[in-house]
């Protein structure tokens, strides 16, 4: 097997950070905002808001099934991915969005939990849209510093 080029190695490292480490950070914030012992009750209380998000196709069927499992099961954040946890944090909490919104990379001076969520989302999208699996060293360093600097979560 051929060894990876430095830019391919950058891609792999960033991918591991975003898929292996950042979900834990998001889950920590999620479980702080939605106490695991109260998650089921909280989601039931917010049912109408969740149903509206489903009707608008912001929540898909597979996410809906995780939020509303059949009895005797109950929702558990361990089964939620970063996308679903971020969606719930954005729509069911009072966390103020970052200055540029959730779809743009926040400035490094913005260190709120919402800005950290936006950073994770931004770089996950960058990776998802790369066609060749390569990230230049300067881009990698900036992304790595941004994501590992996620301290508010």
C-alpha cells in the first residue's frame, strides 16, 4: 500500500478530529443543556416545535425516529449525531447564534458555545465538499487550531 502524501494525511487527521473528537464536545454541551434524565420529558414538552421542524423537513424521518422511539425505549443523546444535537441546541435552547450565523466561520474572537458549533459545522462541510481528499498545510493548520480551540463547548 502506498503511503499518504502530506496533504492526504492532513485530510485524514482533520477528518478524525471532526468525526471522532468533536462529537464528544458537542454531546457534552448537549447533555449540559438537555440533562439526560430529563431528555424524554423535554422533547415531549417541545413536541409541537419539533413537529414543525419535521414538517419543514429540517428534521428527517430517521432523526424523528431517534427523538420519538417506540415504548419502552426513550431518546438518548448517545444515539444522536452532531447534526441532530446541533439542530436541537439551535432550536430548543436560548443559546444565542454567532454574529455571522451558523453557516459561516466565526471569527477567532468569538468563543461562545454557538460559535464553536458553527466552527464544527463549517469544517465538516469543508471536508464533505472536498473532491480529492487533500488539504494544504496552511488550511490544515488554520482548521486544526480553530477546532482544537473549541473550548466553550
